[in-house]
C-alpha cells in the first residue's frame, strides 16, 4: 500500500467511527501520523481547499487608504463603465488618495463587471437546407516536387456531414467556381443555402452592415439555384461544421502520410473520403455520413443540364518574340499577329487564343502555374520562310492601322537593312503606347523621312505619354507585384562619406608605386590563398 492509499484508508476508518489509537494499531503505523493525516483532512474541508497539495489561492489585496474613496469609485464606474484604473488613480490623487496603484487596479478588477461572451449555440438544419464552404492553406513537403503551398477546398453538407475535398495550386475565382461544380457532382445535388466567409470571390465589401456580393458569383449561384450567405466578419463559429472538418482532415488525412506530388495528394484524398470520412460514425449525428447523405440527397436541388462555364477570358498583346504571356509562362501565336491585342480563353487544362473575328488561332495545353518562364511553342506559328509572304503579312498588319502606317512601313523596308525585324518591333510598341500616339509619331516620322524604329521611339518619348504600368502588366503579374514583400528603405549616407570619396584620387596619387601606403604595406605582410573578405560597404 503506497502513501496515498494509506491516507485514504485512514480517512475511511475515521469516517466509520474508529478511534485514532485503533487505526494506528490495526494498520501498524505511528499514532502521530494518523493524527496528522486526520487533522490535515479536516482543515482542508473547513477551509474549502479543493486539493490540499495545491498552494492556497492569492488573497485580494485590500488597502485601508482606499476605503474612504469606494463610494467615489462606484460613482465613477457607474458613470464611465470603460474608465481605466490609471484615470481613476488620477481622480483619486486629486482628492488626496495616497495608496498604491496596484491596490486600486485589483479593486477595480473585482468590482467591475466583465462582459461575458454569449455561448455559441449549435443548431442542426433539415436535409438539403444548408451547406458550408471554405478554403484552407497548407505547406506540404512533396517527395518529387519539394515543399509547396497548396490550397484545400472543402464543401460540406450540414445535415449529413458528407463533404468534398480537393487540393489546388491556387484559390482564385476560377478554381473556386470549378471546385463548386465538382462538389455538386460528387454529392449529387446542391444545398438550398451555402455559408461563406468574406472571401473576395464571394463578397466584394460590406456596406451599412450588409454584404455586397460579387456579381459573377451571384450569377453562378443563380445558375444552380441556391442562395449564398456571407457570415459576419470575425465570426468563424457561424460555419463551425466546415471549420471542424478541416481539423479532422489534418489529423486523419494529412497526419502520418507522405505524398509524391499534388496529383498523388488528391488521389489519396479521394480514397480517404470514400473509405474513411464517409463511413465513420459521426460523433454528433451518430450516423455514417454516407448513410445520412442517402436520406439528404433527394432533398438537394437537381443539377442543371449544362454546367457553368468557368473559363477565364483575358486580353494579351502578342510580343515580338511571337507569344502571349499568362501566369509568367509564354504561349506561341502565329507570327502575323505580333503586336495585336488578342482574346485569350483559359480553361482548367487548355489555353485558346482568338483573333478579332473570334476564330481560334492557337491552342496550347496549360502549363503549371507552379513553374515560370516556360515556353509552349507550336512550330506552325514561326515566321514563314518566304520573304515575300513575310512582307505581305506585315503590309496587311500595317494596313489595319491606317494609310500613314503603310507609308511608314514602305519607307522602313526601303531605308533599313533589317526592315522586317524593325517592323515587328514597331507593332510591339502598341503594348506600351496608345494607338493614336503611335500613329501621330508615324506621321511625324514620315514627314521628316525618319524611317527607323529608334526615330519612332524618340518621337514617342517626346510627344506622347506611355501607358501606365498597370495597363501594360497582365493581371497575374499585377498580383505578383502586389504580393512582393515591403523591403526596408536604405538611409542616405552622411555627407562626410561623400567628402572622403572626393579626395580618393588625391590619395591615390600620394600612394604611388614608389611610395606604398600603410594599407598597402599591411596587405603584403601575409601570403594567403583565401580571397579577401569584403565588408558590406566595400562590396
């Protein structure tokens, strides 16, 4: 019997009415120890100590100097409920209070009523009435791709707790809409209402306490017939079911597993949903989500005959190199479209380039946004080998700009040895300059017979204003620039530093080869194979 069990037996025998002497005799222990254990037990019961081994609680400090001012303090607290202890101390000092600030602060802490948070009431919804959606971000070490940030999309039916999960490279508008459609297909329908937080894809802003929804997302929701509901800011418990589902996925899906790539991660996720998440007994509903979903599925809104088109449409100017840019990767277009503004339609796995007549002129497999600087080149888009065909295509492009552009092209081809190359560069100026300004510069160049790319650029620099940076950089690069970390500014050097630099030349003359300086002498004292270590200022 250990010491705690022995103490428990002593107390039990004492409660049964046995004498202290009898307890000591029957248990074979010292009577003084029995007396000590019984006395400690009685003291702890009378003092209200929950556990005798714990230290006693700190008693509140009471100062006699504060007693005469309690009525004044109560009046101030009633009139100004948010007044601080520092302000109260200032008021009491003016009335002659000589006590300490600590005593006053503890008194205020005990007297002032602390606001209590209202309890979070969990409620259940009928089948098909509600769903909840959210994103989560994770940094995962893939064995083939290295450490990479991925985004987890989650859509959960509130009644059955059955959910859809998918990891994506980004969580932009297209990815959000696309994953919604896959969630609807996975669950066999759409809930009548879906709860969201204040992501920009769903909510643009709040005005007068009401959300202003993104018009494109409202059109998407109307297509599927459900109502989006934005939760109030800083109230994540409103959609606690989907928040809790993320915690479950972290502990059960991501914990203790290694993934080769993003594709492998989604393969495991689909297996986990089918074999683990859908078939476990939910601790709240006491049902398996797959069984509860069988009851809920007939109550879901049916899917439309055609899904919402989630493709993104952007406009890009074809570069002189013969490609358009998207997400910092390059996709070739036919050579004759260089310098032209082209519509680009981007689907989940394809990039389509159209001309002004909305005819497809280029089609490419979409490159991964995880990479950058890659070129998707179609050999058919390269310039034709025939000089005559190249000139004809250039003439057609300049003819679309107007007669003055045709006259400039004729002079350019006649005067310049590499006229064709310069002509393509002239077309690319449309990316940086407005069309009207470019034509005005061509008119001036023709007037003064300045048929060259450099002359045109000089004229534009003098008499025109280039497009702003946000007009020339595509949307993806704009976001990338906005996400750049704010670097620390470099403080200007002291004027004495510049004065020292002014006299460096004079010092060099004094340190002629015949008269080495002290620094030169020191530099020859040691012979080492290691390069000299430069300080940041020297570098």
